[in-house]
C-alpha cells in the first residue's frame, strides 16, 4: 500500500495527538489528585462542527473566535484538555483572591497543557493553545470539564497558526 503525503502527515499527527493525551494525563498534579480530562477530535466533520460553534460565539465573545475557527478547519486534529472541579480540602490563605482548590485545579491544567504542547513540539507538529476552541468544545459538551483549552494540530509545509490576522 502506498500512502500519499496528506495521509501520511495526518496519520503522524494522530499518533502525536495520542502521545499528547498521555503526556497531559500523566503530568504531575497537586496533591496527586487527577482532575484532568483529555479528548481528541480527528474527523473533519467534528472539526467543522467545532468551527461553526466558534463562529456562532464570535458575536458574544470576540471576532478572534472566527479567526480561530478557520484554524480549526485547517487542522488535522484538536486535542482537548480540561480540568474538573475537585475539592482538595486545602485551607485558602486569607490573602488569596481565589480559593486554593481552584488555584490548584488550574495549575494542574497548565501543567497538563504544557506537557501536551511540549510533546507536539518534540515531534515537530505545529500547535497553538486556544481558549476559544476549548470554550466552544465545553459548550458543545465534547468534554466533561469546567475549564477546557484546545490544542489544534497541523503538519503542513508552512505553520498555519503563524500569520493569523
């Protein structure tokens, strides 16, 4: 069997997306409590539905949702990384403006995102961290989490996320 360039690149990106899911899930966590959820969107139909939702949200939340929607359409896959609310039963210091459990939940999310993005980078897969696509995925209930960030992935001759306007 002979695979064309586009199919080879997409298959490679999907393998990297799986490794990113592993990296996000196994990333260090506050108190060792797992509140991280991971999903991968890989079908063109899934990416199109997500892009349309982002375009709907642009009027409410900003025109950059439309710009990011086109990036989602042009991507090979999207890794969704979410953080669930969990009670770690930590005492919040009086000088904190957020409760410490929320802080730790979001730190867990940041570490998971960094681990996943690093994995993409190691394998030369172009990626971005997207609040817009994450929020759209959350509203579509594509992932069960209170905070969601998306990492779209692409392997093309030119980075599709670079010259965005």
